[in-house]
C-alpha cells in the first residue's frame, strides 16, 4: 500500500498541476510567506470589489462599452492595490528605487489591463442578448480573468518588484584577518 501512495505522489508531482501544488505547499509552509499570501488575498479582494463595482456601475449604466469599462475598472482598482502592496504586503521591499518600482508596477498593471479588457470585451461580444444574462456573463468573465492574472502578478511582485533590499555585510578587521589567515589582533 505504501508503494502505491508513493507511486501516485510521484506521478502527481510530474504533472504541471502537481508541481504547482508542490510549490504552493512549500511556499505556505513558512509563516511569514503565509501571512504575505493572506495579505495579498485581502488586497486583491479590496481591489476586486473596487474594480468590479466600478465595472458594473459604468457598464451597467451604459456609460461605456464593456472593454472601456474594464479599463476604467482596472485603473480604479490599481491604486488601492499598489498602496496596500507597497506598504502592507511587502513593507521590507527596497525603497531606494521607488520610481522604478512604480513604473514596473504600472507596467504589470498595463499588461493585466490589456488582457482583462480584451477578454472582457470578447465575452461581451459573445454573451447572450438578455440584459441581466449579458451583464452576468461579462461580470463573471472579468472576475475569472482577474483570478488567472492574480497568480501571475503575485509571482512578478514577489520575485521582481518588491524584493527586499540586498545589504552587503560589513567586513570587520577581525573578519578580514580570518579570511587572509592573519591571526594577529587588530589595532583598536
């Protein structure tokens, strides 16, 4: 029986979904990472509520078509998302190059905006004709694509955008002597 469980586990890990679950399990084993993921989830909930409310208000009122409404919705949700990401999720991120950080954040947001707007616009073009059904399809597609992009953006933020500052260790005279084999006591 133990052989079959080990065999099944090895087979499951060989699939893309199995590898993804393995990575997720390892990432969530660390309490600090778990806290970071939960903060990212909560930030995403805030941004989703803000953007979805904007989408439904602007598109539902007939002010803009679905694609343009998705653009406005995405931009509206990006501001609270950035502020919460910078100051709450990744407070230890390198602050020396804030301009670069803001530019990269908005670049990631622009890609997300293009993808979500395009997919939402396509969904609106193929949605059923009834007003309520049409609006529900557009809303669900928007949230669905937002979820897919959520994972990609977390990876970009974690690995590139909000990395902690790299601090070079300060070498003392004792460390320098140990590295060269010098055993004499440094002069103070």
